[in-house]
C-alpha cells in the first residue's frame, strides 16, 4: 500500500507542478523544473499518506 500511495503522490505532484508552470507561462524549462519539485513533494505526501493508511 505504501508503494502505491507514493506512486500516486508522485504522479499527481508531477502533474500539478507541470500544470502550475505552464499556467504561469514560465515555458518548458521552468515547467519541467516545477514538475520535478512537484514529484518530490508528491513522494513525501504519498509516503505520509501510506504510513497513515498502514496503521
């Protein structure tokens, strides 16, 4: 369950980061960077949710 939560968090975080960079008109490079940052945030959030569900 933990791996699934991290996978979902990474996917959603990456998408939100890309969307935010594109919506703000930063261009491809910055959208890509924000997608990476969103992925890292998603891993952490997914890990926290997965740990909570495992209890």
